C-alpha cells in the first residue's frame, strides 16, 4: 500500500487528479469515437455543468435491483448537492447538458457491468472540454440526502462535492447508480 495515498472508506478506490495533456493519435481517435457515440444516444433529464477527479466508490446500503434509488430523479440529487454546497458557502453547480450526457452514459456502463467504476474517466474528462473535473459515483442509496451524506463521509468524495472551483455538473441516476461529473469550464 502506498503510504502517500490519502485514506479512504473501507473498500473504496480512487484515481489521481487528471490534468490537461496532449492526447496521442490513438487517444484522439478513441475520444472522437466516444463523442460520436455519446451524441448518438437519446438523452432525458440532462442539464448544463463541468470539472474532473474521480472519487472512490460508495455503496453503503444495498437494495435489491436498485429499487429504492429510483424513487428520486437526477434533478433531485443535483438539488441536494447544491443545498450542501450552499451550506458550505459555495456556489451551486449549474446543470450542463454535455456533462449530463457523459454522466448518463457512465451510469449505463456501470449498470451493464453491475458494479461501481471510474472506468473511462480520462475520456469523459477529455470530452468535457473542461480544465478540471471531479467524479463521484454511488449505488443503491435510499434518498438524495443519503447519497450526498455518503459522499461527505469519504474524504475524496467530499473534496469533489465541495470543490470551490467546480462550476457545472452533469448528474445521472439510473437503476440504482448515481454519477456526479462536476467540472470547471
């Protein structure tokens, strides 16, 4: 175990901050294909936002088939995120359609894999066009407040949720999986 790595919740994993760098031809081609795929997907309930840094996974309460989490929407989750940011003296995140598409696509990926993941985070960051992004994921919580509370209890999630330079967000909530992709434009 790396002694310089920040402590995380039990079973949690994290990835380091991602910065802008010039992608090679293969990465450019992969990003172009991913963008084309994202743009071809039908979208529901997306809004404006941006930022980049994935946090570890959170899945405190496990409910069969994600039924409990489907009682609220991605807009409800964004409202709860913004309530918490305001409580800490931060500006609320603006909903961003492009980030919403990226978050929704990632939620679909996690559903197909049946597990929490930050796989493809670098691609989402590049496609966002942002200078910095954060990403939090969660699974099968009973309410928007429970998701946000779970993120607050993890140092990496808390850092992303309360990042003062993050201004926009895409939030997705699909079949028990929640994704926050927040970015600075």
